[in-house]
C-alpha cells in the first residue's frame, strides 16, 4: 500500500493537530509506504519533525512551496491564511496529478476538489465544515470518510451523506509513550514540583472552548494543599492567561515538549478535562487526544459531562461534572480526593478501556474500512 497524506499544517507545531498527523503517518507506515506532504512555512521551531515528536523515521516528509504571510503579516488576518492555502493548493495539485497512490489522505476540506481528478481521496473530518454547501458535492462523491465522533456522523447523515460511507474513529494515543518507569515522586523531582501537595493538572491549549478558565475559577474552592497546574498553550495565550488569573494561586507552566507530557501526568493526582458546553466543537465534535493520554496515564479524570466526551467517558471511568461551572468542577475534584477507592476504580477502568484506542489500532480500522469500500 502507498499512502500520501496531504496536510496544510506547519510541521512541527506546538499545536495538537501536528501530533495527530505525525502519529497517524507513523502508524499508517506499519502497513506500507507513506509520504506526508506539507507546506514549506516559516517556523519558529527549528528542531526537525522526527526529533521534535520523538518518532521513528519510517515515512517521508515532502515540503512544497507556498506564500506564507501568516506569521510575518499578522495584520492582514485571514487573508494571509487564504493566500498560504491557495498557493499551497496550487503546488499540491501539480505534485499529485501524475502521482499514483492507493490512498490520498487529508483532514483539510480545501483538498476535497481533488476528488474530481479521480483520485482515491480519503477525508478525515474533525469539525462540521462552515459553508457546508460549498463542500457537499465533494463529500457525497467520496467513497468514504472518517469522523472523530458519532455526533459529527449524525450531523452529516442529516445533510444527506449515506451512513455506510462514514466511519467513526475517535482520536488515539501512543500507549507505549505513557508507560514510563518513573514513580510519581521521581517525576515531581524531575519537573521541580512539590512533593507535599496534591496536584490537579490540565494539559493542552487555553482556547475558551477548552475550559481551562473554568479550572482556574475553581481553584479558590479547593483546599490549600492542592496545587492547580496548567501545561500547554501558545506563548501569546499563556501570557494572557497569566494576566487574567493573577488573583489565583495557580501554576501556569506554558508549552512543554510533548515527550515531557507523560511525566507531568504521572506526577499528578487528578487530571482535568473541563471542556465548555457553549460551543458545538466542544459540546458535540471534539475527541481530545489528551482524554486518551489521561486514560493511559492511570490517573483519575474529572471531565465535563458533554455528548462529545461522553462517547468515551462515563461514570465507570471518570467523574463527570456540569460544564462551565467552577463550583461543580471543584466538587468533582474533591469527590476523588475524599475517596481513594473511587480514584483507583475509575483510573483502572479508564486504563483498561484505552487499550482499544491506539494509533495503530485506529489506522488499521481506517484501512480496513476503505478496503471494504473499494
């Protein structure tokens, strides 16, 4: 099998989609030849991708030209993104038109028109496309597509996509990456974290719909011996988050290399997934990678009670709380702290269930689905 993965993304990137794309390519490469095609963009990260993500070099990365005005010309806003996307599209078109592959894989809706080239395009959708009418013709022409939640599949079915064309494949995790030998105490020493406090941790970006602010607002309702820590976010978002939360005794650590995240999770007592219920992307469509990382870390999880997260999390593997409520989130955290048996029970169950969500298992499921469609 030969697979060409087209991604209009800055690689490497501090954002989660970069991890997902690279992990998927690595897993696809277990089944054949894989080439990742990305734009040659200006990048503040100077580490080459395989080293940055700690991956084996079992697939190729091809950089194509584009006119990248996103970073140097931020004042032009979305126009910079459109210019970069259109110029990259132009070079991708000329690159793949004469190339043969069993699968052309993408999670970027701008490449859906390539279906008109009679290429075997596989589209992975993480959100419902804005201006759906612009893409509906191409979506209906696909032999099949991948979505990350059942709610997203239901919405596409409502818009006329045949149910048997849609595979639900939630995000995944590299289970081996989180199977570290260090103890909680050793991880705290490594990360310069206090040994005498309970640590409640959030990892990931600080966008509003991620709900990190809800955890910050919950911190005053927690006992004094709890340290609330945040790991992740862009430099700009981290600075804003620190400024708006100076009144709270929280620790905002900023972005850390993904290879360091297993140690942060092991160092913690409780892991928090406080997604907001105010936006559809959070309420219905998301399948956060950190959810599976939390499950693999064997630490108890407190999460927002949302349809999207509820496709994986339930009362047997986590404590679910009302979204956007600092008080309810604090109650959920204290519930686990007050009941060690509950903490052990839900973390063990989550670890048992996450064995079904490896990247290798996900790509195997996807390839089997599309093999049956051809």
